[in-house]
C-alpha cells in the first residue's frame, strides 16, 4: 500500500507505487512528485525498476525538500532546478541513464549539473533515508553519506524526464514498523471495538485506547466515568462523515487520504487536539494552495489562529507568506473578499494611493479572512 502524492506534476502514481511521467514535454525535467510521509523527520524511500522496464532504465532525480517549500504554483520548464536551488547541498542525486551510476546534483550557470565523480555505480535500486538532520543514499552495499543537513522537516521528491517509463516507489517510516502494522490491522478489521462515532447517521466503530492515545480530548472524555457496558456512542455533528472517517484513519495509520479536504481535516484536528493530523493537513494545504481553494482554506486557518491557537497561528503565517509571495493568489483572495462584501454608497473622493498601497492591500486581505 502506497501513500499518496503530496503534490505532482505531469505524473501518475498508482496504488502499487508505480510512478510514470504521462504528460509534459519530451526529455524535459517537467514531471515529478512530492511524496507524503507519516513523519517528516524520519522516513525511508526506495526506488526500483519494474520487470517490464529493466531493459529501459530512465534517468531520475531523487531527493528531499523542506516542508516549507513544496514547489512553484505555476509551471516551470525544469522542476528539478527549482527544488535543488531551494534546498541545502547534497539533498539530491541523479541516476544517469548512460552509465547506470548515481551522482550528486548541483546548480551551475543556471542549470542542473551532476558531480563528475559518481557516489554509487551499477545500481538496480536506490534508497534514501532521512533521520533528524542526517541524509543517506544507498544501494545494496554501496552508501553515500550520512550527509548533515539542517535538522528540520523534509518530504521526499522524485523528478522524471522520459515519458511512459515506469519506476516503483516505496515509502515507509524508518521506525515503529511493528506498531504501524498492528494499528493497520486494528483499523482494517475493527474487531473488539468498544465505542462508536455517530455522524449524520453514519456509525464509525473505534477502539477507545487507540483514539485516547491520539487525542487528549478523547482521553478526557473516556476517563470521566463513562464506563457503561457495550459500545459507547459519541455524536459528532460539526463535520462531514467522510472527514471524520479520514481523521479516524489517520489516528490508526498516520495516513492522510488524498481525496479529503485538508482544511476540513485541519478544522476537526484543532477542535479535538489531534496535533499530528493538524500538522499533516497543514503541510498538504501549503503544498496545494491554489486560486480555487486559497480563500476557503485561509478562512479556516485564520479562524483558529484568531482564537489564540498557536499551531494555527504558525500555519497562518506560512499560508500568508505564500499568498504574499504569489501576487495572483493574493489577488484572487482580495477580489473574492470584495465580491462577498455588500456594496457601500459612494464616498467622497480620496487622495491617490501612495506607492506603499500593495502591502496595505495585503494586510487588509489578511484581516478580512476572518470575516
């Protein structure tokens, strides 16, 4: 089972982990994927070639990007260049089609270059491991690293150049594999559940021990003398059933469904103090902010930030910085807010705006998101 893409360009990723470039221009690095991981401070990614592609291995670039940068909003001719420029050195390697060797990548004279000396040779698969500031690339008994990078949160990314030549991607957490497998079985089988969520007529069976470990709100709820025999009902009416099911799935498996609105998940997560879910939903919002969702997502995050939620406040600063750095997005938000406000009677003519007006407009948009 594969985790979904956090963001993708001109690629498809199926449930078996097969990643392919399906559109874009030929022989241009305009295709790629940012992969979702359960823990952005500790993860492992393995790339290998499927049997049907053994005779035609394609070049690829594998690396990590800080969660604060998840790519451009608009199309660019070379995705890999943008990411390599934005991240520390040694964060990316390229598999060469010509000699089947792996080289570290760097930027020179405005384009991506490979270091002359290969760091690994004759590889049939490539594994990336990141663990709290330490990055390693390996294949069989060959290793490059560990390389020290700033100790912060990262997500893995892969860039492709040739169309319709597959590569298999497997993402996993480096540790806690046994616990993850147990929780996945508990979620899948739903045996011996001892509570139920009821949401708009839909019943979701759960294990109180699992949910109490994920949320102090649920822990307090089920530690307050509610010990009736049989299954306990908890009625939740402030979200859609699919959003609640997605949150339950995350509490068991640390997986964020690709088809669920991350802002709705963030809203639910903050209400029930599901900190890890809120962080994962926030990362997805930052990665997928667009003209279609910017206003709705900003409203939800700002609502929690304005109520004094520190985690929401931190996410709001990141969202606002992204809006401010993308004039087209900021314009979309401002115009949507203006269209939503009732028209006012004409006022007396005002002096012309000063050269400092754009920041003022941006600040107005920020405050108006709570409206």
